[in-house]
């Protein structure tokens, strides 16, 4: 991969990470606790709990994506960014533009998905 492409992907990954970290800060500054005395009935309490669970899942996913972004940034610094971890072939700029944290080329990813579907 060309140095110019690596720098472009590094900039993109850093922007994504900063955006995700900004989202986390916004979520943490919000009032996200459930106090049963604040709600007049069980339905309001249940609705609030569902919203909290959803927010928690989103945070977990964002944290996982931040970890993948950090791993991709390390690969850029090491010079191995854009190489499939399974076969060692180039992942391809088109795939990396769509998913900059991709670790598998399209062929290996397709094979992985086939195996996952068979395993059910």
C-alpha cells in the first residue's frame, strides 16, 4: 500500500475514533440512572430500563469499534495495514474505504461467513 493511502486511512480512522469518543463523552454527561420514584407507573419504568439497556449495548459496540480502530492504527504504523490476516493478500482499497477496520480480504471474509452460516 502506498504511503499516501496509509496516511489517508490513518486520518479517516483518527476522525472515526474521535467521533466515537465524543459520543461516549456525551452519553456519560447525560443523566442515565433509573430511579423508580421518578416514574408514576411500571410501564414508564420498563420503558426507561429498555432505553438504558439499548444505550449500554451501543456503548459496548462503540468501544469494540474503537479497539478495532486502535489495532488498525497500530498496523498502519507497523506497515502491515491492508493485509489480510488469513491469507496475507492485499485487502483492497475499495473494501478498506467501506470498512477501514477490515482484517480480511473479501474472499476470506466470504468464506468465514459461509462457515458461520453452516455452524448456525
